[in-house]
């Protein structure tokens, strides 16, 4: 069990680094005008928001004014991530990628949902010790710091990892602050890995800490996540 846990933690750490770099590499991209939502929008009772079915039973709400990235743009940014981290592209299912603003220089918040083959299960999370979780943070920090410099960013806080939950579903959470690529402002980033029945959902959110409105929107997005 101990060897399995260490192996799982290493996979989790490396996966987080790759997806975080992918996420940040989108900072200076303009969302194309012709982008079509790659997910299904359904009615929501919350005014000013739409609920999207991201897949595998996971849905969430996004502000109506937000824009969604096309699959083509996501693939291009994935290439940038691979060149920076040295980890080849893989067949992950990017289900949803949204920005608060179409213009990269004006964007203050982002949300992404990726589905990948199960690396961890809910039972695995229960066996992670505090020491195990801290080990993940060390790997993430040592890997992500040099990668961020390659895209004109840097950590502005220590990486913090914990066993968390998203609306009752067990999750592994990695969070930190980093410098914005275009604005040099402080951005907070949170990466949740949520084991589901068929896949692992990777929910990543980020916002410019100078924007209270964006923080409030991200909080609403996280509280809106539903399963089935």
C-alpha cells in the first residue's frame, strides 16, 4: 500500500504541474469570436449564470458574460505547455475552458475542467498521510518554479496541498499564488483532482486577486459544482 501511495502521489504531482502550466499559458490568448460552446448549457435558477454539463455527471455554473475556448485553441495551448514542461501531450479530455473576458490582457478569471483516466480513487485519498501530501507539494514546487519562469511568471507564495472536497466529493487540492504573465498582478490558483466513477475530474480555477468581483464569481462557480 505504501509503494502504491507514493507512486500515485508522484503521478498526481506531475499531472498538476502539466495542467497548471497549460492553464497559465492561456493568459495572453484572445478567445476567438467564432468559438462554439463545447459543452451543453442547461437552465439554471441563478440569475446571470448558465449551468453547463461538463461530462461524466459533473456540471457547474458560469457567468453568462464569460466566453468558452474552442477545442482548436486548447490544443495549441497544450503544445505550449508540453514545450515548457517537457511532458508530451496526452489524450486527456478537455471538457470546458472559460475566461471572464475574451481579451487576454483584460481577463481576470479562468475555469477549466479536464477528465483523465483515474489516477487516484476516493479510497486512496483516505490513505494519504499529512507527510504524503507535503511530499506532493515539494515535487510540485520544485517542478513548477522553473517552468513558470519560462512563461514570464513566478510563484508568489508557497504551494499548499490538502485533502479537500468539492460540494461533498473528496478531492486533492493544490493551491498557490503566482505572478500574472501580462499584468504582473497576483493571481490565486486552485487545482482540484476529484475521483469519479469512470474518470478523474481535474477542476482548475484562477483569478486576479485585485478583482473582488472575480473572486466572488470563482467562489460561486465552485459552490455550483454538482455531480449527476
